[in-house]
C-alpha cells in the first residue's frame, strides 16, 4: 500500500525554509560552497529521477546543463530572467525529446556509450559554431543576479524536484516505471508503454538539468564550450547518485552532499590528480557499495531483523 502521509512534503518544505536564511549568516566562501552543493544536489536528484526506476545509466547530464548555460549566454541580456529560464527549459526539453525518441529503445552499455558520445558531439558542434560562425570562442554573461539570488533559485528548484520525486514515487506512474525497470516485457503484459514512460521521465529530468545550468550561468561571467560542456560533470553526477543510492528518492541527494565535500578536498589538495582520484573513487563505490549508502543501510537493517528471528526460532526448537 502506498503511503499518503504528508510528512515527507512538510519535511522538505521545512528544510528549504530553514536553509533560505543561510545567506544572512554565512561567509562568501560558505555561500559559494553551498551553491555548488545545491547545484550537484539538483543534478544528481534529476539524474536519479530517470535512472533510478529505469536503470538506464546516462552520461548526457552535461549536455542539458550546458544547453541551459549557453541559453543564458545567448539571450540573457535581451529577455527578462523568467523568460530566459523558460527558454532554457524548452531548449533542454526539445533536445531531450529528440534524443529520447532516437535512443531510449537502446539498453545497457549501448545507451551509456551513446550518451557519452552525445556529450562530446554537442561540445564539438558548439565549438565549431563559435569558431566558424561567430568567429570567437566563448561569451560573456553580465547579468544583475547576485550569489544570494542564485542560491535561492537553486534551493527552490531542489525543493520542487524533491517534492516531485516523492509524488512520483507514490503515484501509479512511479509504480509503472519501477515495473519497467525490473522487466519491460512484464510491463507490456500489464498494458504499460515503456517507451512513452521512459521518454516522459527523460525529458522531465533533462529540463531540470537545463534549468540548473541556466541558474548557474551568471555565476561564471564567462562561458565557453569547455566550461559549459565539461564531460567531467556527467561522471561526477553519476558517482554522487551511485554513492547515495540511485534506487531511492533521497539517495542521490545524500551522495551529492558527501561527494561535494570530497570533491572540494581533492580539488584543493590534489588539483593535478583530480581526474585520476575521481576515477578511483568511482571504482571504490561500484566495488564496495553497489547499491549505495542507502542500500547498504537497508541491507544491514534487514540482516539485523532476520538474526533475532532466527535466534528465537532456534531457542524455541531447543525447548521443544
């Protein structure tokens, strides 16, 4: 039976309301760090929203993040900010719709390879356009948007994403997606359309990532293809979701919080070996925590519950 308790919604809103006061009390460095954490939290949760129930591993997160960033660079100074965000969301959704229609019939390693190739292809196309059409690489972003406003926007987006994730998990669509992730053949026997369901969720996840990229764009002032479409971002998002547990609502967010601190330490103390250490972290997570921290905790709780029951059965047998 699906729980209808409002407590998860109340909890999310209460935490968001408490965090909204942070810019009034923290330093500039702490605010900048928290903005990065919120950005990764949005991206990892959006990634888990699609990949968690469907079990598709996407390396295209940076494509939609970059589309949102470049949208701001192109139209940010000629349109009101709400309209810029709307255009970024529509652009990300349109690309996701085309990509999803072409690729979501793929599965396993084929989908992973395609999404990785897509990220590199988009970066090269944008670079070619900048060099050959605009005759320059990179664009400046001069918008009157402060760090505090970026923080509030990311916080609001994360709260909306978390509320949506809870609502999806409790809905019939969420149940259908979990069935599809387990066995698409069985899902078709139940009258479900796996392709349509996966496409809808892929587009929704991509729109969220595009919005995150758009919100973060004013923070950089200068954007070029290497910044907006840096493939390292896709791997970071995957690592965060896997660490926390991609099959649970709060797992990717937990992983994003932990990995943001780890990334900060690695980039500060080992900047030249960051990519190497990132790969090692990925290997350790996959090998030691295949179901993430949340999955590991659930396994330990289940084992603890089984052991007392086994002990009671043994004692009852001895008395008999």
